[in-house]
């Protein structure tokens, strides 16, 4: 049997086929991510596994239909490797807002106890073929009628309160497409957070591109945002220009100066960034950036790239499990030594950890020669 960290890495890179695709709560197609995934629980840990991607259709991993107890066997080439469970459909999905919009169009359940929403389902990058991030599917769920373009503060507060009361949600992620304007989404996050915190005591993570003015960090914190995510996605200029030409117009230097300013407001370990491994950055480049971020007190949430159907990168290969393990093992140790473990984060993707095996690697001991980039 594989260790949990290695098994999660295997499943997240290969994806998984399912005998009963309807098991558990709905898999997520399109949107701002995690997309084309389904939540499964392995032991005490719930993770997101690709089930609607090109690699998953040919995956050697197969989940049987759940038995009477809700448990399902996962096999690889016919050999059992794990027993899993599928979190059930959120109760709040059965409700509608006072203005008649299904709660599931306002926010969705990620993992088993995380509420997530894309406040603005439109983005100045996505709307231009020359500027769009080639991995992004933010417009797909909007085009399919599964969400609305702008969730109002009142709608978000109403749904968040219900999700806490009905489904035991413990924290919430507020992400957004990038609007026109120098705040880069910080303003709409402030408005949303203020309304949610007035309705329910729920830890919040805000996610946006680095605002032009660092004063927005304090404004977001004062509005009730507990942790902040500003996502690099790729760590080298060449990859950034090729994969996300619009977002790459905000240089790496701006990201790092914004990280430094944000840590002063939110604290060490309460600022994070998403890095998609498999887009072209080398192991060494990711680990070098990861060490720099850890030193600053920024949590480097490295996840395997998942090729999403309908995007320009839908046929791009997912990273291998060996590549992911070679990154996540030493990175987990860097995080542990820096004292910014995911478990200590107040809210957000890093705390949830469902899209990567990284938090499992934070707990592992590895030989000293593996702790730093080669």
C-alpha cells in the first residue's frame, strides 16, 4: 500500500475513473477551480481528485461504487490500493436566495467543509484571447448557467450563514476574476467580506492579483479577510508570458513586494500563493521560489496542474507523480522549518489543502540531502 501522501499525489496526477459517477456531492466542471474534480475522503483527509479530465479517462485508478456503509474500494489495475468515502451533497444546495437564485449558483462546497465563491465570474484577462490564462475556465460555469456574473454582498452573506448552520462549513474562500481598475479585485472582496462577517463568524480568505496600492492589504484585513492569496501560478518569466500573457503584465517583482507588504498586515503564514506545477517550470525553479516565499512567511501552495476540458491547455500533459513528489517532499520540509504549516492558516486553499498532497509532506521526515533543490 502507498503512503497517504504518495497515494494522493498519484491520484491527483493520474486522475480517477468511477464506476458510479454520481457518488458523493457533485463533481465540479468548469469555473474558477478546482474544476473537473470530485471530493473523496481517504482516512481522515478529504482531497479533490480529477475525474473529468483527459488523463483521468485513461487512469489506472478505478473507484468502485460505494457499498451500504458508504465506503468504496479504489483499485489500480485491479489491485486494491485504498478505501475511500465520498462527502455527501451539501444541504444548503437545496435553498434559494430571497431573490430566487439557487444557493449553488452563489457559492459551492469544496472538500467537505470549505465554502468557496468567485465573486466576479468575469475577468479582463479571460475576455481577451491574447491575454487569457490558458489553464483558466472561469467563464465555463457562467456560460453553462451554473452561476451568476456578480454575487452581491447580501447574497454571499445569506449563503455563508446557511452553509455554516446546515453543513458545518469552517472557512470560506472568496476569489474573483480581475476587474478593470488598480485595486485588481480588492474592493469587491472588501465589500463581500464586510457583509459576510456581519452575518456569521466565519474565517475568510480573499484572493486577487496584487493591488497597485499596498494600502488595500490593510483595507481587506479591516473588512474581515483573515488570510490573503495572491497567485503566481508559474514562477519563471518565460513560462508566465507563454501561459498567462495578460497576468504576466504584473511582474514578479510586484508580486514579491506585495507579498512583503501583505505579510506585515496579515502575519507570517497567513499570506499564500498558488503555484501550478507542470506548466513548464523546473523542479529547481519551483523549489528556489518556494524557499524564497517560506523565508518571507508566504505559504507556497504547490498543486499539480490539471488540464481542464475546453481550455487551450486541455491536451497539455499533467505532471508525473514522481515530479510532484520530487517537489512536494522538500517543499514540505521547507514549510515546516519556516513555521508556516497549513494547519496554522486561518482560512483558505492552503488550510484546506484538498488540491495537493503538500500538507501530508509537511509531516514527513526526509534525508537532509533531499531537503533543498539539487
